[in-house]
């Protein structure tokens, strides 16, 4: 990391630019990220994200955990998308085992994934100066129904290999409808709150999106129309009409606008899941020791921040031989070097925030 800053400083010295090391602590990130900048007359000339401050070695920790224990590790790298993280790893193991999860578990998983998506987006939209703490009361009501179902507020640990830990309590679906209605009433205010976000800066071109593997709302804000829920359906998404909000401007405002539109789309999907929720069991009975057969698989999901993938390799043991993660934030942040040049320093934090990254999702 030091060598990276030295290299930036040497290049800046040759041109007479000012070197600015933004971070590792700053208000636009969930955690620690440093961006090595060169600046001329308060305008960013180059930007180089410096990662690695939070590296946890999660992929190596997977290799010494029983398949049942992987959920605990998986939901922690993006702590705003915990349910979605643990879901992806369960889907990978279930695919290896050839499991057919009960229908009620499939629909509940879809519903909870969309609730988690709304929670994730409201955290970004309502944080700091951008939203003036907007929507935290409505978010808390939604957080409460997630806690009521799972028992956890952040790290839910509700998915299991073969389904869910338990069924939802009686009366829970009506509580969900009430919470969703509260968020829906907030939508006009959310749309108005982003009107002041600077336009025409932090532009991310579609070709950069594709070359860096950027995904999620950040990619769709640049006109790249990709959403695995619609394009490669999993869970119950193949039975639903999945709206995919897309903007073509590619700037900071477009990315925020995509997130606001995605909140509304997820509310519609959640209501559709509630209307079609079947009865029945929510989990399969498993043997005391779960062993995946020898082989490999790759499972990916449309997480709130973008595409999340798990590459699982098994040698027939009760632990993975290899389990590698593809995280959305890592690829999205890699494109900062293309988006930040030309940004004025006064707009820098807003543009950074429009990339909606969680640092644990980078330093896996």
C-alpha cells in the first residue's frame, strides 16, 4: 500500500500536481479505504484506490469450516447485505448436493432477499448529508420485521443448507405489509432528496463498466442493463416480473436515481411474494454430517450492491477444498480510477458515495 502511494507521488511530482491521500478514514465508506489522488486546482487528475486495510482471509477460513458453519462467515463481508450473502453460499452447496428446497423456503428466501435489498439501499440513501438521516424510522420498522423473523438485526444467520432455520412467526406477513407501506410512503421524499446531487460528474462509461466487471445499481446507472434475477433467474424470480431500473447518464445522480427506483421495484417484488407465499415445510432434513460430492460449481446472485459469486470445489469431505468469492464492491471500486478524474474536490465525497461500496466486501 505504501509503494502504491509512493508511485502516485512520483508521477505527481513530474507534473507539478498535488498528492492527496484520502483516507483511510473518510465519511463516504463503510470501513476503511484509501484513495491516492493527484489534484490540480481542486480538480482530481488521477485516482488510485488502495485496498487491503481490512483483509480477513475469509476464503481460507471457509476451508476449515463444516458446510453448516459457512453461513456464519458468509454473511459478514457485506454487513448491509447479510441475508443475501448467506443465501448465495447455501445455493452453491445445495447445487452440489442436488437438493430441491421446499417451495415455501424458496418464496420466503426471495421475500427476505428483497427486504434485505431495501434495507441496504435505505442505509445509503439515508446516510449523512445526502439524505439528512432520511427514512431511518421507516428503515427501522423494516429492520424490526427482519429481526422478528430471523432473531438477528445485522447477521441474520437464517439460511440453512436445505432451506431456512425456522418458519416465520404467526402474523409476521401482516407486519411486513405495514412496514412496506411505510417505506412506500417515503418514496416521493427519497426522489426529492437526491435532486441536489451534482449531475454530470463522476461519469462511468459503459465500456468501463464491462471491462471492470462493475455490476448492480452502479452498472445500471451507466445504461448496462444486467440483473441476474431477470436474466438468469434463481429462487422464485423466474415466476415474477422483475423490474430493472436503468439510467443512461452514468453520473453520480444517475446511480442514486437507480437505487431509489430499485427500492420501489423491490417493494413491488416483496408484495408479490407475500401474495403468493405457499404453505408447507421450510427446510429439508439433513444427515448429521454434510459432505458435498467431489466436483466444482459456481453460484451467483444479484446482491443489493451487485453480482455476488461463490466458486465451490469439493473433494468429497465435510469442508470445502476451495471456496472463492466474487464480491460486488471489489469490482465496483476498481472503476474509481476511471470515474473520479475531472471531479471537483467539493463533489468528491458524493461521487465516492454513489459507488455504494462496503469495505468488508472489498477486503474479503
